[in-house]
C-alpha cells in the first residue's frame, strides 16, 4: 500500500517519524509535512502566499517540508509531489488528544479530512500527553488498523479519528468505537502590555472536560480504551433540515 504521512507538528516531530518507522517496513511511505509547527490551524489553506517545498533529511529519514498547513500538504502531495495517488493518508501522531470540540481546530484532523474530501481513505491519530513519548504503541496500533482498512475499506467521505491512551500495551483495556464528545474547553486569555504600551493577548492553557457517556471519545480514553471515531465530511444535520422545511419562511417582505 502507498501511504502519505503528514501532521501538524512539523516535519521534525517525533510522532511523525514513529509512524514512518512502524509502517515503512510493510508499505511504501512518503512524508509530506509542514516545515514548522502548525498546530490548531484547522482546515486552513494557503492562498495569498506561494508554497515552497524542500526535500530534507531528519530523524533518520527523508521527507518533503512544505511552507504551508496540513491541508496544503495533502493537496500538494496528491497533485504535485507524489507520482501516484496514495492509497491512504495517515496524519499524526499528535502529542495530545484530538477529541470533542478539538476536532474543529486540529490540523492533525484536518489533514485526514482533506484526504477524505478528495476521496482518499484517511486516519488521524493522536495520543494522550506522555513525558515518556510512547509513540510506539500508537504507531503499532495504526499498522494493525491499516490491515483492517485494507480488508474492509472505508465508506466514501469518511475518515477515522483515532486517540490512544498513553500507557503500555498491557494497560490498554480494549478498543471502543465512539462518537465525538460535545464537552467544551475552559479557555482563558492573558492580557499584557508591550513596551510601546499597546495591549496584546496571549491565549492560555485550555482545560479539557470530558463527557461521561461511555460512547464518547473522551470518556473511554479516561478508562484506558483506544477510541476510534468515524467522522463524516458531510456536515449537514438532516434532522434539522426536515424541521426547517416546516418553517414556511415568507418572501413577502423581501419583495416589497
């Protein structure tokens, strides 16, 4: 299988190369990643600046460093860099969970979503923060999951958001297929004044609150389960769509 590897932490990130090491022995892998950290950029793409690509060696391997976002990396790799369309895109391994509302901000998740939008199966993989950086567990799990994707395939427009607890393999209790949680973050801004007496703001550390329902991503991770959430690129709320049809919105005032 031909696999495109990317991330939002930059081409030098340890988690990215843990994936490359785990997958390259069985698959043909190509690394195309941002040239610097692009965390929390969401699904932004670069339109008003040129994109530059440099092939570099880092962490014992070769990759393409792109002066853009994770979504840029996927687009550019598929349309320009790779000789053939990849069979799969894997984004990560992110050193921190991407669950709940974080999916809206995550560059890791957005790279996988970009792949799904253009019809390529994709996985976004993240793990709980861990000072020991046990990326090997998450990387090995991705290799197992890829075998299942090869066997069963993914539906069109779907990608998998995978989150792995930061613990040893024997401490992982199992795998849960989950839904995205809806719990919000506790956010703060620190107000500061620069030497020219101008006010600026620095966004502070976010506190993640987890849903308690056991079908949600955060809840199972707290109990040392791996979370797999299938994410659909179609954001339409079909139930609300039917409700809106009954509103009978008048056009009389528009025409007067």
